[in-house]
């Protein structure tokens, strides 16, 4: 457990990276990595479809030996590999961080520190290579300021801070301030709001925090690599109201993630574009705050306020703390209208939830992710429970005792009042209809054969990667995820989508279950806030401002966007490999005075 | 665990929610194309003309996707039924009740009352289940006793078993 983080959040001294000097020189960028985002296809080296395996081990695959390369993907227990896929490899060159760098010369990852900043403060944030040990295996990965998760930025609501970002990794990068309604030019979306920050370069962000809550920052370049390798961190924005949340004895940020490893090796990434393009990369090790088994201590009766963030590339979590009672207070950009008692927290990539948990009895509480996976070969559901942390509760009583506050469920009248002016628009016809779908080409024949017959039932949400072999062999060269504008048929960046600043935009998004490989999509809109007013025609009766919304297969969601923040804002799927396979568009919020003169 | 959640969802708040949903569905109807999460409902010799379908929608949840603690999806079912005869025409019955049954028929859960037209029943949190509508003398009875008039299976029950099939070798015919 991040004792340092716990202590820091509690208000004991902490280190601030103010004025920290970035490391001198970045590692050399490997050949073929230019022209990001998308890292310019290096087609001379890569056949168009899955290729026969080389007879030597893949670069970066230390430990793989023998003749034909073995399948580097750990298959689920009892799951045979599809015979027609044996021996194939994805049609991309492989990439792992820190090629040619002596790992022993890299710093060892440090625990997260809290950077408690006030209005006008400056933070130096450096993306760098580091060494991380997970389940006894040491890997070369990335981190911010030597930490994973990166520094926890804690600021008062309405503060503006300056972040000097220094890119010292071997890929171009940027920093996106997820969920923060800041100035468009600091949104960190290369190709839309800024140029990518090349290795060795820096960029200065001014980050303004208009909303209280928990947010996170991450690169907006090759998220499938950079985020998965450790570039993420939280921001907690404090309301001036000391009674903003139900009182708690303690606060704790928990960042949920996963990492795909096989024995002693990381599974390489696609150099020209993501592999695992069908389902996204689903890790074989689940992580909390970068650890495979987080531990936390509590006192009897203690109420802990958890700030939960899912930074995984693809996995949706279902989190609970043993049988400890829990209530949910807030999500992405606001509190809920009404607190609710919940037995678990369902959290798609990039979503955040703030919950309070009361540990009523001494003993051990397992922090678990529990899902009903599907074994597609057996045609059966397969319960999976992964313990990602342990909370040990001492017999000493917590003081003060917040038991009665915890038992009460608050109604947040201020949230309802804020939403009131949007309610008349809940039932208006949608201004925009999108369909989420996928086109594929040149996938291995065995994959197509299997997928074509496995169509009787689609899981609305894929909780695990039930077909890692097929998934691994699919890349952004073969899989084209699309946000399709129903009115024009245009897709992704070709969609022409404008709204006037101050308008209230209703969008209906349908996740087409009839496509080649339907899957849930956590859709994220930058720079604005939105309400999920209905799912599948059923009105939402406890509203909360969101920036990321999970859309299961076959579902339709009605979103109401508060288009208050001018600029060009991406809307995209937050499964990193879906984004990397094209699944993004732009909402242009034209300034109230009208579009800028050409 | 699931039982607890089912009971919790069946609280008074849940009934209030269902009535709101019922109002909306009553106005709009569960129309539109039959999706992948719809359950075709078939008549029986007791009610050969009866027909309809159920549509799975997520039970109310702050997370949008409603799950139990152990990961079972929790659905409400919007049932559209037609040509149900008067229950009294089948015997000493006054109402129709929807049930979810496990595929081995050992576990039955009462989901709620069904009428011709639109009804909302639930919640159900089984991975695979049969949806059965029976005639009953009491809409609150905990066990099914009367004749079946409609039945169907959850879409998840269509999952196929591929383990033994010698396919997917990647060789085109
Ligand atoms: Cu997606």
C-alpha cells in the first residue's frame, strides 16, 4: 500500500515536485516511430495480415525459446488455442519501452507522492523510463516523476496551475487532463489542440479546475502503450465546502489497472499501431496503485472515502470490499443527486467513482474484482474473482465515529438544482445520432470462421479477454472501429459536428450488435460535462455529471451535453486500442460570438 | 449474495422506479426492432394464440450497467404480450405472473404481473434463464402453481458449445 500516499492525503508532509529538473537526455527514439499519432506505418517490414511466426524469438520476448515461436499470450485456463492460429503473429513490428537501454541504469519506481498545489503554482511533470517489479518480475516501464501512479495533484476548486511537461520517454507524448473543463489549447490532444511533444521536448500546460471531484491525467498519444506502461496519475479537486461529502475518517485514492505478461515477459506492443485491436489489451495481472496485491489498514468502524479510477486499456471492473457496506457519492464531474447504497462499483476504463466504505468489524476484507466471464468454447459463464487488495481492520475503534453519517444517504440538492435547467431538454429529439460499429479486413481465416458462427449471443459487456489469441492477432491495420453519423454516414474524423457555445446538445449513441465483433465502448467527451438521461429508453433517475459513459453492446444511450466550453473537443472510445483503430470524432463548440472569422 | 440484492432491489424504491418505467414504456411501448437482448415468447397448448416478447433492460444502477457483487448482470424485463386469454378461462385463476427459472428448473423467482400489452417485471440476475408466464390465483404467490401460457429463453442461453467441433483450422474449403 502507498503508505506515503495515505499519510500525504491525511495532511502529513509530502513532497512536491516543484522546480524539479527533468533528466538530461531522452533515450533515442527507435526507428519507425516517427509521424505520431499513428506512428507512421512502417509497411516495408510488415505483411498485410497475420504472418507465420519467425523461427526465432520475437524481440523483447526474453524467455521464449524453441523452434516456432510459442503463443506468447497466456490463454485462459482450459481454453484451447484455435488450431488455425497457432504459429501466427500480428502483422506489426513489436515495440517495448527502453530498447537498448540498460535497465539497471534506470531508476526504480517510487510510491506516489501528493503534489498539493494552490492557484498559480507550477509543477514539473516528467514522463520517463523506470524499472518496476510486479509479482517478482522486473520490467522496463514508464512513469511520471519516477512514480506509478504519477504524482497525485491536489488542488482547490477553481485553481489554475501550470504544469511543465517534459517528455523523456522514447515515444512522442502529451498530457490530457481527463474530465477537466479547461482551456481547449491545453487539452493535450495532438493533431487537435497541439503538436505532439517529441522525445526531449517540453510543453507548458495551464490547467484550470472548475469542478470538484477526482480526475486523471494521461498521454493522448499511443495510449495503448504509454498508459499501459504506467503513464497515469490522479487529480483531486477539493470543494471549498467542508461538508461537500459525507464525513470520512480517511481518504484513499485507488487506481485500477491491469498488465499483460507471460512468464517473465511483457507482451510487445505494435510499433505502427495497436495490436489487440478487437477487444483491447486485457491484462493478465490486475493492479491497484501499480501493485498486484495492495494492502491497507483500517480501524474498526472506520469510514474510508475512496477515490476510484480505472486506467486500464480495456477492462471494466466490478469492485467490492468484502462484505463492507458501501455508498456511492460521486462520479466523473459531480456528486450524484442522491447517494446510493451499493454492493459493488462497476467502472469502465477512464470512469471515476467516489465511494465511502465502512469497515464495521475487525478482520480482513478482500478488495476484489468479481465478474461473470464467458467461456466461448464451452458456451458457459465462468465466474472470476480476483483479489487485488486486502484491508486489515484492527480492533481499535475509529474516532470520531462517523457511523450515523455513513448510514444516512444524502440528497445533494445543489446538484439537482444545477441540473434543473437541463431537465426540459431531457426528452427533446436528439440533435445527433451516432452508431458504434466496426469493419475488419485481412484477419486470419480461423478468426473469421470462429467469429462468424459465434454470433448467437453477444455479451453486452466483455469482462475478460475470452479469446486472447484472436485478439492479439488483430491490429489497427485490420480492424477499423467507427463512430458513424447516422445522418450522413460519415465516420470518425470525417464527421462534421458543431454546437454553439452555451447550447444543450442531445446525442443518441447506439452500439450496433450486428457488427463483426460488437463490444462495449466507454465513450469519453473531452472538455465538457454530460448527463446520461436515458439508457435503452429508460430514464435515469439519479443523475450525475459524466465525461465517460459505458455503452454496452445493443444499448442506446441518450446524452445531454452542456456545450459550455469553446473549442475542438475529441469524443472517442477510451479502450486504447479502439481509439488507436480510429474510434474518435470531434465536437466543435463554436464560441458564443460565432465561429472565428477565417 | 444475489438473493440479498434481489431483495434490496425489490424494496419500495424499486417499485416506485418500476412504475415510472412502466409509465414511460406505456407511452412509448417497447417498440423498435427486436434486438439481441430480446426474448421471443411462445404460446403453449393452454394458450396457443398467446405471443409476445421480453426485452432486457438494465435494472436501475448508479453505474448504468447493473451488476450483483459477484458480477451477474441485473435486468428488468419489458414484456409485450398479446392474445392472452382471460385467466379465469383456464381455471380458478385471476392473473398472469412472470417467472425466471434456472435452466434445470430448480430455482424459480417471481418477477411480477403480466397483462396483455406492456408490463415491466424484474429484476432477474441469472446468467441463463427461462422466462415463463403462468396463470395464478394470486399475483403475490411465491411459487408457480398454474398452467404456463408463454415461455422463452434468455439470449445468453443461446451460447454455443464449440469445444468438440473440429473447426477453425483456418483452411478454406
Ligand atoms: Cu471501444
